[in-house]
């Protein structure tokens, strides 16, 4: 039976991060399936440890990517920053892409669903290697606490999202 459906909205909206390895398919071909699976496992382990240290939770992994949930949008931005600096530059891994978005979502069991989750995933897909894109909603949620870490505001169109989304690149 499904867990009770819960919806969070307003102040305290959850923040979602999607972190994805860049070039994993090519690496799988080059390294072979076993080595690529080991690489993905190390990436997931590293991201899980980083998330836990910053009071966030890895919701799930999807092959070469992970979905992370954080209560605090400032912690989510810190995770994104540290992931780019520490994980994306490791020689034993691959570069990464990160998307971060804050907003209401539906939780069932340990998983999350909804537009906010989709926006975070789409932002990750739009990021350049070793880049984090932070949505306007996350920027607004953290206010001045983290604005100095963000640069280059722009508007981008995301597949499946009706209106353009304002994003900042993590400096």
C-alpha cells in the first residue's frame, strides 16, 4: 500500500538537486561495463556521504545520476558547490552537471514527485560540465545568504516546462 500522500508548500519548500556524470555512456564504452558500474557506484557513494554531511538525503540514484533532497536551500547550494569542486574534479570520476530547484512537491514514501523535481532534473541536463545551475526559486529562498556565490543570471527554456526559467550559474 502507498505511503500517505504529503504535500509541502509555502515557507519551507524542499530543495532538489540532480547531479549527473558527464560522458558516462562514452566512458562505459571505453572502460567496459564492470569498470563503469564501479565508477557509478563510487560517484553515488561520494554524493551520499556529501549530502549526509550537509543534512540532506540522497533520494535515489538513476544509473549515473542522483537525486538529493534538502530542507535548507542554502545547504543545497553548498552541496552543489562542493560537488563541482570536490567530486567533478576527481581524476577517478567524471565531470558532473548539477541542477538545483526549490518548490512544492509531493512525497510518497521516500520518493518525491512534481514540477519542482522535474525542473531540478531539467536544469541539470542544461548545465555545462562541472557547472551548477540554480533556479530563481532557490535564489529567492536563500536571499542574501548565498547570493555572492551566484553569477550570470539568465533565462532558459526547459523541455516540458511552459515558461522560461530564470537561473544563476554557481560562481
